[in-house]
């Protein structure tokens, strides 16, 4: 199902074949999804019991400290806040506006800078 929008404290998903909507309360998934993203929505007895985002998602860096010149040769990491509010540890060369790939299966580990 496709995540379409947030309505107060509920996330609205749409089945793109039938155009039926379902609503889900906030959960751990919200730090990984953006509008238009396709997710697996688990339902039982007509109610949503879980949402699984894709295993890897690409999100934009909205806040991070600039890497100091010369620090990239020795490696190192810094925190970065992504467009969903998720904070991940990224290499020093990642800057605001970059898009990064995050692994959702292990809680949001940085994988690589998106191409």
C-alpha cells in the first residue's frame, strides 16, 4: 500500500488497485516513510496491526555539521537528521541536502550516499 498522508495522529495508506484507504496509528515505521512510499501493511480482522517500510529507503539529510577539511582522509562519523526526523550516524563527507540510503531492518543504519 502507498503512504498518502498523515491525519493528526494517524497515517493513511491507500491500496493503489482498489483505492481503498486504511489508517494506522503512529509507530516505529514513521521515521522511515515519506509520502508516496510503498509499504507492506499488515491487517487482521479489518484493522491495521503493523506497517513494514521497505528494507532500504532513501532520505534527504536536513541537518548535520559540516565535515572539516582534511577529516575525510582519516575517516570518522557524525550525526545527521533526515527529512523524517530520524537521526543516523553518517561519514564526515555527507552534507545537508545529500540523499542517503538507510537500512530499516536494523533500526536505521546508514548504508551509503544515494547516487
